[in-house]
C-alpha cells in the first residue's frame, strides 16, 4: 500500500474519529460545571456560557437529593421555560413546533444522577434572537434558574457553510422526499447521495486514477530505494525524476479528496438532522408549505431516524471491505509487498470496515443508508478504474521499467 493510499485512508479515519470525539466531548461537563451542579438540591446549568445561533442549547441537571426526581415531558413545548432579557426585563418566550411526541419520555433522576437535555428541536425558534438568556424550571414550590448565557451571531465560516453547502444540500433532500412516491426518506437519501457522488465524479475519478498510477510505479520506487539504500538525498532525487518521467503527481489522490470532504460532510449532517422541525427556516419558498411530518421515515423495515445496531452496520461494513479490497488490489506486474507494507495493508483492509460498522451502529439508520449508498457507488467506480488500468499501459510501462534499470546501471559506474 503506497503512502498516498495510506494518507487517503488516514484522512477518512481522522474525519470519523474527530466527529465521534466531538460528540463524546460535548457530553462531558467541565470541572467548574460539575462543581456548580453539586450545589443545592437540584443542579441546573447550561453546558456553555456562550452559544452562536447555529448551536444547540443544552441544559444539564443533577439530582442532589435523597429522593427520585421525575420531570414530565412537555412535548411539543420546550422542556423548561426560556427567558430572554429585553427592555430591561426578563420575558418568557415559547415555541410549539410540529414534533412527533409519541416517543417523548419523562426524565427520571435517581439520587446523584445527572442528565443533559438538548433544545435541538427549539434552538432556532427560541434562540434566533441574539442577547442574554436563561432557563427556569419550577420543581415543587421552588423555581430554579440556570446561569445567564449569551447567544451571539454565528461566525463567517458558519454563514458560508450554511449558504454554500448545508442549505442547498438540505433543500435537495427535501426536494427528493417531496417528489418520490410516498415521500420516502430512504429513497430521497439514496437519490441525493447518487446525485452528490455524480457531481463529484470528476475529482474523485481523478483521485482514483492518480492513486492507481502511484500503485503501478510502486515497484520502480522500491527498486530505487533498494539501489540507493542509505542515501536519502539520492533516493529523493531519483524519486522526483521518476514522478516527472511518469507524469505522476504524488498529491493527485489527496487534493481531490480534500475538495470532496466539505460536500460529503454537509450531506452527512443534513441526513443526520434534516428532519428536525427547527430547520424549516432553511427551506426555500418552494417547499415552505410542505410539512416534514409527511415524510415517511420507514425504509426496508427500518426507522431511519433510529439506530439500527445489527443488520445495517454489517451490510455497510461488508461494502466498505469490498471497496478497500478493490482500492488496494494488486496492479498488473506489481511485485510482492514487503512485510511491513503487507501488515499496514491488512490493518487498513480489515480495521476500516470494522470502524465504519461501529460508526454506523452509533448513528441513525439514515446515515447508514447514505454511507452504504456512497460506498456502493464507490465500489463500481473503483472497479472500472481498476479494469481500465489493467494492461492499458503495459507496453509503455515495460519500456519505462527498462529505462530505469539502464539509468541505475549507468549511475553505478
């Protein structure tokens, strides 16, 4: 497995790892927050002191009594009272979005237990105004209030992200859900994924071909390393000469991937939270009268808004394994890889699918449908890239291989 191939897979690994790390990190309170939560009978704070309008406000609570505390669901209304400071006084603001409350549950806090309640269904409707806020909750005869927090305007990057990537992708998903039979979310995700992958076909095809070309010249690179072992300067010189001779760009498989990542990440986040009623302000006027509740989230026996632990992760993991095998397939005329390279190859081939399967099992099934569709598309694309490269330049490569041998012999004299 060449370095470019490893870089590509490492980039994919880092994106997934950092995403999961951010999710897990957001669930861990700071030491200061923990200290405040332990004060009084009922700890009640926000997870941050400052939010942007695109952030999800989260309230953390802790039961410091010896008795169980039960907080009933108020769906579709917000969990706790939200107060906004305006005209020199605290004013309560409310919102009742169109939410499916069938699965709304009450929060039961045992003694010493804590929980975080997100306002993900009410973030924009309640916190679209900037300024000072706090959250209040009446428990028994006593009213508890969180710390004051600030909601400020989102940064330039967030505005560009929403305008250029997230909002167009979000509206594309709603468009497909609007036009497909039965307003099927599953079909909408598949069609949107195919559309995005097709739009990115040119850069991804270029990356795959560049990666394949690097695999084809790998034996020549290994020959140079063996011939000039211990002379790093000479190895670098000969490697650069070979790249130039073969018209290979070592970053050719990485740069197109970096170009694709923002678009694919936007697609990922849209599918992950696209049916949140709090996002309807992002809809174009064409769909402003379309109710998100009309979208059918059932697909192939799965609820795409819920986690599917067993079947879907196995399918996605298997598809990822097939794609990895195709990506690392031995090129025509390729030599047997060294022991270290073979170990690295096997680690990527087997560990990546396992990691993707675990990733799929931890998120709503809709994300798994997206990932599986994208991987299936990539399998066909990689197959044709591999097929097109077999024997196509065999004669030319043989000639170039002889040139390398002659040049090495001459330099040895």
